[in-house]
């Protein structure tokens, strides 16, 4: 009898179980922040291309939110929600919930995997959830200025962009 396929199956099942347990721990830790953000009135919503920087990666390691429904950015009174579009946001726990007043943003260009390949202009959002640092690159379906103003209205601080002119902060 060959133990190779059985060992492979055990390792795969253990890896999946570890990932699901880790995801559940993350959700439990973020429960208070998530509830706080979701109980605020929604002020803005847009479909978007969303990339998230993997934890511990410096310059590379970007993951794109992918689903048939796409991803969405929802701005609330003082909160930000980035998740897969409905109904996939309920099936997979990919949502990130941030306090807008503790987040910063700037214009940037991010391509595939964090490289310059296929780089497009985006709004980079940096903040924290209960588990640590969260860094997102958001390319909204709506005009960039509209999304920028919604984020400023929620309290996100702006920082200078490297080589990209800033969007004005209001009338």
C-alpha cells in the first residue's frame, strides 16, 4: 500500500482546516469593529477593483478580490467596508472594516502582484483592524474624484502621492 496519496490528502485537509480556523479567529477579533462600522448610515457605494496587500509582504504580495459579482467599496459615516459583491460577501468572509478617521489614503499605481505590470491608477487606503495593519488598493468604477471626496467626508486623512498630483479636498 502506498501512503503518498493518503498523506497528501491529510495535509490538504489539515491546511484547509487551519485556514478556516484562522479566518474564524480573525472574524471573532473584528466583531466589535465590524458591528460599529455596519451600524453607521451608508453615505457612498461603488463597485471597484480591490487589491489587498498580504500581511508581512513588502512591495509584493497583493491579492485581488475576485468573484462574479465583483468587489465593492462602501463608505459609511466614519467607516469603510471593502468586500466582495453580494451574495458572495456573505458566503466568503473577505470583508475589511476600517475606522475612516484612523485611515490614510493617497493616489498610487498598483499592478499585478504589486508590480508595475498592468499598473492602473488607484486610491491606496492604509488603516488598521483589530488584527493589525490593512493596506488596500481600490480602483473604483465611478470617477476617482467622487470616491476621494466620499472618503474625505468620512474622515480619511490624505497624504502626498509619489509623482501623482493630489485630488483637491473640496469646493
